[in-house]
């Protein structure tokens, strides 16, 4: 636990939250500034600043919990779908530097849009082979 991390304090019970799920590795609670009814944050109990800092086991636990919670939210709110995502880094909109997955239930006609609506830079797609090569080399 990081002493000054808001989510670590929530997970430790030092700050109240509306918990919806907890297991050995994950804690999930309602977002206090929800994008839709049932918007839930799913966070690892262990503190990680960024998604890219996480080990494989922690990622697997986080996403299995997110899968279960998404199914429950869709059932509870008769949602027809969900946006599931992570803001990784301040430039990507990460407000709390503790990894968390947003599960946002969606309904037809709710006025929301898909993940691509977050940013649309219209990159050059004539060099897809070059872009793929850069990513493969970085792996």
C-alpha cells in the first residue's frame, strides 16, 4: 500500500466506498463520478502506478475480476453492452495513479460512443507494415 494513494486508502477501508466485489487480489467499487449507472472501478489490491508495471499474474486476476463484474453489471442493469478500459498514464486521462479498469454499462440510445471516440488523430495508414515492425521489435 502506498500511504498517499487514494485507491490504496479505499482498498484498506480508510476511505469509505461502495464495494461491489473483493477477492485476494482485486477490489471493485462504484465510481463516485459515474459515466452511467453501475460504472464500476476494478483495481488490484497491490499498488501499481501503471498497467505496464503489472506482472502477468496480477493482470490475469484483474481482468478475470473485470469479466465477472461486467457480466454482473450487465445483468443487474439490463445493459446491452459495456465499455471496459484503462487510462494508462496522465496523458491518457489517468487521474489516480493506481491501476484500475473502468466498467461502464451501456444501453442503446444512451448517447455514448466507443473507445475510438477518446482520441482520433487520423494517423497515416499507408505505413502499417512499418508500424507493426516497430511494435514487434519493441516486444
